[in-house]
C-alpha cells in the first residue's frame, strides 16, 4: 500500500463564484499514483487557496480506470458556518478523517443513556 502523503499535482480546471450561495465552485484535476483521500485532498486545496480547511468541502472525486488523474468538485465557502448550513451532513462527514468521523458519529453520553432504557 502506498503512503497517502505521496505528492500529487492539483490544477484548477474551472473556478466559478456563486454569490447567492456565498461560495466558490471549483473543478480540480488531481494527478497522483492513487486516488487521494478526501480529507488529505481537502487540506491540499485549502493550502493552495490559502483558506482555512473548515471552509473547503470536497463534493466528489472521480478517477478513471488506468489513469493517474482524478477529477473532483469542491466548494469553498466564505465562512465555515455558511458551509455547514448548506452542505448536507453526509458530505460534511465524508470530508473528515476516519478518526474525526468516528468521533462525530458516536452518540453523546446523554443519548446512550436514553437508548439503553
């Protein structure tokens, strides 16, 4: 298994501003040995655009068989709150690392007590 911190090239194919939704809609081409994980891709996009990672949401990553190029769509919001308001919960969860996702999906202690009764 190859390491995920292997370098990959990010190039923006399309960059649209959507003032109604208060976000930038990006179409990005990613060249790498393996399809990058969303959380790492999210951090790379945030670093290249010089925005906080909390404002970046990777919508999808599509790679073609036999190529080392993946096309992904990402939204970069003007504020973290606006992104959490608009993006569906499942997209927010997909953009977290495995450990963060597990912690976010674990029920709160108060809920656990209610379920056991």
